[in-house]
């Protein structure tokens, strides 16, 4: 079971959409409580969250991998917080939502009073709604483990 909410969560964004890997980047925060957010034409496809230490590569407390997708954009975003040990994935907050931003804490509630924040949005691809399907899953891991959609 997850002991801290800073344990990792991710939306498998590649369900139904081909995600080009040639325009991807890792965003990193040097400290806890910093929200990382993909640009308007990007999909989140990877993440890492530290625990009480900055466990992600480069001594980072939080990382998010974003890939640009031609014809993609998101709108209608809402941010949801969770406490230590609670899962915080977008599927809990509505159908077909995609993760576009995240914040992770260390041992305190550094993300606006929450342990984690997930920014969940409606995705659009070539003018049509695009989001999670029953083929998509959320993945969880321990501190400092970078997970990527595969």
C-alpha cells in the first residue's frame, strides 16, 4: 500500500493517441510544493515524486514528463488535492480527464495544504474530445521511481 501521497501517480496518456517521442521534456522542481504543468499542446506521459528526501534524479522533489502532440490541446482544468497515503488520480474526478499538472510534497503538506495536487483537464485532439478510456490505467510506485507511459 502507499504510505505517502507523494508516491507516484500517472495517467497513461497514450491510449488511443499516438504520442510522438521526439518533442518530449522532463520538468523538474528543486523543492517540494512546486506545481509542474505541461504546456497547452503537451500530454503528461511520465512522472516521479520524491518522499522525505529529494529522491528523483538530479536531487529533484518532483518531475513530470510532457510530450508535444500536434493537434492536441486541453481545457476546463480543475485541481484536486489529496492527503498522505491517498491516491489522487483524475479518473476519481470525472470521465475522460487527463493529467496536465502535478505537485508533490515531502513529509509535510506543501501543495496548498495537500500532500499532492493533480490538475485534471478535458483533452482535445484534432477538434474532438480525447481522454482516458477503459484501456488506460494509473500506475503507482515508490519514492524516486520515474514511471513513463509505455
